[in-house]
């Protein structure tokens, strides 16, 4: 019976393990290894220790590009947490009260999440076009023509505008996750709090929000991963160099350019590119693992 | 919770405002798809003078959207089928069986949730080349299926774990084998989770353009998002055609969402805990 059980476990697990090992683990481990070798084009040369990392941090123009892109990722994460996820939480708290039309609202809010970032990016690029775009035209019609500007063309506004476009696409996602978390709270808990004389605000603050901790943790982790994986939106809207003047450059674009070469500079360095990948990899592993451990500890038995 | 509150009108206003923010751009996109470029520039907010399908036929035939959509359907369907089958089997083992290395394997799969597989694009490119899979749809299917497993296993293992412990013992006492317990007892109970996994993977796979960008060269093998970037470069000044292309690209996934959203929302709200 023990041996039979072992065979069954292998039967259930082996296909997934093999597929995952071949096309995820092996390539990622190879990517880590690549960062320790010297490269000429796509030809691998000798072992180079930390040479690629040293060049990334000391050789022009890499340090400046790296720091520039990193802070842009951080800004995207912070802005997304504040704007998108707080909006999602507020919408979920409202929807959880089952207002008129709640089902339709839920479906509508989640709709843009299904759209490709290629569609979303191109669509808003047309809306935000400085001359023909509907945004500036509407500002003009509302007597706010002074506010009209090339939103995606000015370094000061480009990244924030992109983050807002991204939030437009994603806001339904945290809404649905928070709402599911609230709905999973047994009514008894809420009734008990109300019988004890708690106001609706106190019920929300002292019962709903603490029990929502797992959902919050999931959203924070996913937002972090999403923010540091930014690629499609800036690539589609601003090009591979993060126009204007690298104001929308993020680590994903920098990695892609370093690995595959840049049209304007012809710069290609697989060694340094792999070093960037390793640093992104480390940041994501540390934050995600910490989050997952926290989540497992906070898992509350309900039911 | 109660729907009677003096704040309710304010809440309704917030919901309505957000719904408008979501729908207005999509409505604008759909309307512009029927206009001429001159109309879009001169009367951006008005209805089309003539409801013409010319823009769409140009996109469908000239810009080869029919072919791109077909490729996207093949890649997405195959990838999701593999994720569901292999993911459910692995999650059942991880979620319902205690064995040495369970936690390790679970975290091993979860590591894929945290690590962006695109960081490994150079080794993947070389791997696909060595396997002779470059410029084939298989290169996309394999990478999507493999990188979709972590989220599937994360979601499904969680659901399997919430099922009562007595279920397995009861089925075992009744003499059911492992496969019967998995396929007949457990799988039906996690069906809402399977729907979530499907939607969760379907959308990113359908929408991805990074891997086609690197793996696919032939125009007749391009998926929709990759085809669209070429299309946008080609028709850059022809806004009517651009809006028609955007609308046409959005229609399949929006239609699918309208059909699946009920399942999706029911799956999330029904909850295995109280179901």
C-alpha cells in the first residue's frame, strides 16, 4: 500500500514537475549562470566571476541607467498601491454592502483587466495624442485648455500618466480579490460585532479589515511583482528606450535592451543583461518569499 | 451587510463614476471604429454619420487579423488545457497528501509565481532553437503551459486544502482508488477554482506579446498582440483603421469575458468554505 501510494504521487506530480523543470527552472538557472560568464555577442566565453556585476555598477552608462530605471519601478509600485489598490478596496467595501446593481458593477470594473496591454497602450496613446487626442480636446472644451499638454511626451508627466493608464486597466483586479475576501467572512462574525453595539465603521475597521489581511498581502505581493515586471505598456507606448529621454525607462526595458541590443546605440551585452536579470530576480524572490511566509502565518481558519 | 445607509447615495455615485471611467473609453473606441479619420478628428464625441464596416473589413483582410486571431486561439486553448490537467493533478497530490518533500515541492512551484520567466529569455531562446521549436506555435504553448503551472497550483492547492479532511477517509473506507478520489470526489468540488485558473491563465496567454516577439518570425504564425504592433506601425496615420483594429482585437476577449464572468464571479463568491 505504501509503495502504491508512492507510485500514485509520482503519477500525479511528475508531468507538472518535468514540464516546469524543463521550461522554467532550467532556463532561470541558466540565466543566473550566464551572469557569471564573459560574453561576445551571443557567444559565451570564459568564467568571469562578478565581472558583469562590477561593470553594471561602475561602467558608464550602466549605473545611471540602472538607478534611473529602478526608481521608476519603485514609483510605479507606490503610485499603484495608493491610487489603484486603495480605489479597489473602497469599491470592494461598497460592493460588499450589496448596493443596487452590484453584480453589473463588479463585471464592468473587471472588464479592462481582460484587455491586452497592447490594446490598452495603443488606445490611450491615441486618446493622449497631443494634437488629435480626445483628452486634450475635452480639456479645451471644458475651458481648461491651459492644462492640455503632451502627457506622454513630457518627462515630468509621462511615467505618472502611464501608471494611471495601467491602473485604469487593473483596478478591477484588487476590487474582485478584496470583495471575495470580504464575502468569505462569515456573517456570524459581523452580526456578533453588531450585537455588541459596534457601528458599521467599527465593524469594517475591527472585523472586516483584519480578516482581509490575506487578501491585502496577496495584492501587495502581486502589485510588487507586476510593478517590477513592467514591460509591455512602456514598450508599446514609449518604445524600447523609455521615451521621452528615458523618463519611462524601467528595469524590464533596460534588461531587454541590454540583452537584445538597442536600435540607436547598438549596445548589446548579454553578461550585463544577465546581471540585471539576477538583481531583479533577487528583489522579487526576497519580497515574494517574505510575503508568502507572512501569508501562511496569517491564514485564519474560518468555518 | 446592510444596504440601508445614509451614505448609500454617495456610494452609488462613486460606483457610477467608476463605471463611466471604465466604459467611456471603450465606447469611444467602438464608435470611432465606424467613423472616418476626418470624423474622428472633427467630431470625436459624436456618433458616426454613416455606420460603415469598411474599417473592419480592411483590418480583417488587409491587416490579416483573421490569421492572427486563429493563431491566438490555438496557442491559448492548448496551453490552458495542459495547465488545467497537469496543475489539477499536482495540486491534488500537494493539497491532500502529506509526504516528505511536500512543502519543498509546493514552494518549488510557487517560486515560478514570483520569478518572471521573461528574465530567462536568452536561455529560453537557445533552448527553443536547440529543440527546433523556434518560429513554431509549440514554442509558445510549452512556455505558457510551464509558466502557468505555478498560479494554477497556488490556486488549486489552496482549494484542495479547504475541503474537509473526512472526504478522503470516507471515500477510502468506501474502497475508492486514488484516481477515483481525485477525478470523481475532489475535482467536482474544486470546479469553481478550475474556472478561476482558466480565466486567470487564459487572459495573460491570449494577451502576451513578449514571447511571440522573441520566438515568432513568420507573419503567418503571429498571434494577435504581436500582429497588432506591426499593424500599428503600418497604419500609423489612419486612425479610423487603428480604432477598428483595436475594437476587433478587443471583441473576442470581451465576448469571452461576458460569457465567463458569471462563472468567474460565482466561483469567487460561492467559496469552497461554505459551499
